[in-house]
């Protein structure tokens, strides 16, 4: 017999079906509640609300575990590659050798962007934040690739997905080059995904770019860690935008916009700026005190998470990757890393953080690592967005296979003025 919840309202009982997932919390299906009871439910921030059913990623917040299509993310980060993970997130399976060859070669044929996009970039102020540029140029892809914008055509969905995962690294590198006044570097399809991104970002026309394999491997791991994370703010934004049937490029650009916020994908930039502002381990107590002060808006950036009430498993892999990169650079005793390690130690022994279950999240160590690899802080969120494009597209694809897919249109609790009469201006004293 199927399980149900019963809500009793004004002496009437309403049966609400309970639906079980493969793992994790069951859900109470309230989709018929308003029709039956005339009542909405209210859940600002969606702390107790599932917006959809999905098979892509599962997070166990209490255990601090994360799975992509059932595979532990930390195992994938050690043993797989970002493009394999893209295939896994999009199709539900890791590619066979034959699939891998076709797929990786197909992605390479889309790494260049329409030459006229350069003109689009030229409209920005040179010092623009790369995310200000990317939120615009990703949406502009729909103007340059009008042959793959029909979301009801499976083939067009396929090619727009491959175009986006292939082109966002090129666009991110272009946004960086434009902001520092250097010429754009074309993709080099003899390189793998991350090597190519590094050469487009740090290469110059005057000399052959030398790939640092430790860095490109570290970046591939970082992309895997950032690829997807259930219904986070930016993924939910992509789903809601896409539910209107808008073209794929516009839906994914909505994800870029939401991710940019300092409470979300902008936290890596904010976390490094915070660690630099702390500057020395002797200043840590003052900042921990501020983070605990209700009257001080300061928060420890890179700490806390809506779902993880244990250590973010990605932060553990990120910390090890950080050590690998700093080791490669002979900077094991990097001062900012020492501040981060000491801050983590102090915070995790402090009752405030323990009681509120605030642990380092993925953004706590990523900034130090990316900075050591040569990326400026303004490029941290673009890197996050390049990786999360994989997840955004996976959820976008999943929506079209979901028979329950319909335009998202939340209701509200109205607390404004009750209906009232209009008064002519001449009568308003
Ligand atoms: C990402 O959703 C995802 O999966 C996101 C992400 C992904 O991969 O997509 O994991 C990526 O966005 C990671 C989070 C990056 N953001 C930050 O590091 C910014 C700092 N963290 C916080 O702003 C906060 O922890 C959030 C935004 C991450 C979570 O916010 P919640 O779940 O709404 O929790 P909350 O703000 O209500 O905090 C609960 C309590 C509050 O205290 P009380 O009002 O209960 O007394 O904890 C406190 C907060 O004041 N708190 C912090 C804190 N984070 C929460 N206090 C100090 N420092 C912090 N970092």
C-alpha cells in the first residue's frame, strides 16, 4: 500500500501521497493540496521543498557525501576526467572507449566561437569583471547560432549542449584576455579540455605555450568537483528559465547570472579576498569574533552550506589539490594557506560553528589553489561557471525527458494592501 501523509485543516483531512526516492528523504507530494484545500504552502529559500525529481546528483548532507549518477564524486575526481563526467551527467553512464573517442572528438569541433563575437566583446569596458562579460556573451550565443535554439528538436538540443560545453572555456578565456588587454588565443585541439583552456588563458601569440601537467590535472579535478550539485540556486535558476521554453543559451546564461552571487559561486573570490584581508594567523580571532556577531554582517566566506551539515567532501579534495599545486610551486608554506588551515582549525573547535554545523565548503580552498595557478580572483567564478555548465545542461536535458515538466510558476502569501478604491489626484489632499 502506498504511504501517505494526512493534513488536517478546518476539521477536514487531506491525504497527500508520499513518494520514495532511491536514496535520501522521501517527499510529500503537495501538488494537489491547493486544489483540494485552497491553501498554499510557504517555504522561503526552499529549505524543505523539492522542486523536481532528478537522477543526476545526490548529496548526503549529514554524512558529507556527494554522488554523480551513483558514483562517489571524490572517486571520480581521482580516477576520471572532466569530459568523462560531462558524458556521465548528461547520459547517466561513463562513456565506453568507442563513445569516448566519438564524444571527445565531437566536442573539439565546437571549441571556436563565431569570429564576429570578437566585436561583441569590444563593446565592454576593458576592466569589466569577466562575469559581467560572460553573463552577456553566453546569452548572445543564441544570436550567433540560431540553427540550434529550438528546444523541442532533440538534435538541436544535442548540438547546442555540445556547443556550450565546448565554447564556454573559449569565452571565459576571451573574457579574461579582453580584461587585461591581451589578444584572444584560438583553441588548440591538439590539447585536452583543461590544457586548451589554460593555453587560451595564459598563452600569448609570441611564444609556444608550455602546458604544466600538474596544473592542468589540478584544473580537471577542480572542474569535476564543481560540475554539479543538485538543485543549487543557479541550477534552479536554469530550470525555471528553461521551463518557459526559452532557447538553451539564454537558460544557461541565467545560471551564470545566479552563480555570480557572493553567497553562491562568487564565494571563492570572496573567500580569498577574506583570507588576504586577515593576512596573518594572529588576526584570525578578531575575524572569527566578527563572524559570530549577529550585528556584524561579516560571514566567513567559504564556510557553511545549506545542505552539508558535515565537511563538504569537495573541500577535502580541494585542500589536497591545493597542497599539490603549492608543492609544485615550492610554496608549501604559503602564508595565505597557513591562514586558511589555522582559520579552519580554530573555527571547527568553536562552539558557534560546531552548533550551527558550519564547515569549510568547496570555496574555502579553491581560491588559494586557482590563485597559485595564476588565475586572478576575478576568474574564479568564471571557472566555477565553466564547470557548472556541465550540470546546468544535464538538468536542462533532464527537464525535457520529464513528463511532469511544465512552466514553473510559484504562488505567494500576499501580505499587501487589501483591495481599495482609486482616488482622483484632485481629491487626494
Ligand atoms: C556554494 O547550494 C549549493 O549546493 C551551493 C554550492 C554548489 O556547488 O552549487 O555548494 C556552491 O554556493 C557553496 C556556498 C558558498 N557560500 C559561502 O561560502 C558564503 C558563506 N556561507 C553563508 O552565506 C551560508 O552558509 C550559505 C549561504 C552557504 C548557506 O546559507 P543558509 O543555508 O541560508 O544558512 P543561513 O545563512 O541561514 O545560516 C544559518 C546560520 C545563521 O545563523 P542564525 O541566523 O541561525 O543565528 O549560520 C550562520 C548564519 O548567520 N552562518 C554563518 C555562516 N554561514 C551561516 N555564520 C558565519 N559565517 C558563515 N559563513
